C-alpha cells in the first residue's frame, strides 16, 4: 500500500545566497509530484535573494523574511506554517536529485513510516559522488544526510530542533528518535544533491564539539578526531584550492565508482 497523494511540505532556509537559491527553488518547482507545500524561510537577505524568491511566488505556499538565530531556529519557525504529512528540509544551494524523486518516494512507502530516508549525491565542484545511507543502529542514529530524509511533520512539531546548536541539532533530534516507538523506511535511491562545501564543512571544529556534547565520546576519541580536523584545516589553508580539491576527491574514490554504477543502473531501468 502506498500513501496515495499526501501533502508533502518542503522547507528551504536561506540567507544571502542569491547565486544558488534559484536552482533549489526550480528543483522543487519541477517535481512531477504536485501535492507539495513549499515554504521558504529567509534570514533577512540583502543581496538580491528575496528578488529571486519573489519570481516564484506562485509556487511558494509561504515565504517569510526576518532575522533568526541560525538554521535550526528558522527550521523550527517554519513548522508553524506546515500542513503536510511529512516535512523535507532542503537548504539553499542543494537540490532534489531529479524531477520524479518525490513521486518515487511516495510510491515506495506507506503512511505507517515516521521517518523515510534515502541515498545522497555529493557535489564537489563539477564532480558527483554517490553516498549510500548506512545501517541504522544505536551508535549511528543518523545514517543519512539531512537533505535526504522525510520526517512526519507532527513528530517534529512535538520535538523541535535544539536551536542552541549551530550544526548538529539534527543529529540530536535523530538520536532522540531512537527512544521513541517510531517506524523507519530506507530507500535505495538518492533524494538530495548536496554541496560538499556547505556550512558544516566550513565549521569542522564546531561540528565536532557539538557532536561530542550529543554522543559523549571518550576524551581520547574526541581529541583524536579534533587533531585530525586541525590537520585538515591546516591543509586547506596552505593548499591551493585545486590541489585541496584533488586531495579531497581521493577520499571519495569509492563513492565516485558508486556514482558510475548508479548511472549505469539508471540507464538500464
């Protein structure tokens, strides 16, 4: 049994991203699944982002522009306007993989599932890498990218993101979900295409510190991870961008091959 045609809420949080906001909006606008409620929460942009958003006002159910206290504060605010069975957060600059993706998800699941998660396409410059979701376990409560998961809207309305956290509030929320009697569904195709140079990648130490506060890693484990991040930051600072990009791509060789295999599989289907 599939869901029929439930209303799906999609939320984009944006602040001063005039270069990227349009492709995010278009990836929602071009979905073949039509029962979508699109909400955009802008943090008070002054660079022309709002002008781009207004071009698509007929495709947006609700738009609000005001100062906020970060990404998760804006996400929490958006929940006041949502009516969909599920909510999907798609940040500015990221896109939905292809036009039939939401339709495929609806056809592949049912309303008993509280959290539906998929694979992800990572973008590093012009290169694409396939990131499959991992197995859900007590030690890995978020085996997916936040741009590749749908959550029952009522679940998030009851348990908001911790807006005191800047980067890892999603990890805290999904860790909490493991304590609830909820049902998960994983799907073996991509939902989100994400920018590999996003906010988290640029704030590695903060992310590590917040993760430590959530998962209570041992100090030894935490300090080893912290040292590793400082090494990466040092390499970023001293390396020309083209060299750093090549070094980084080596870490995703397996994912590059996986993307090629995915394209081959898609061409057959």
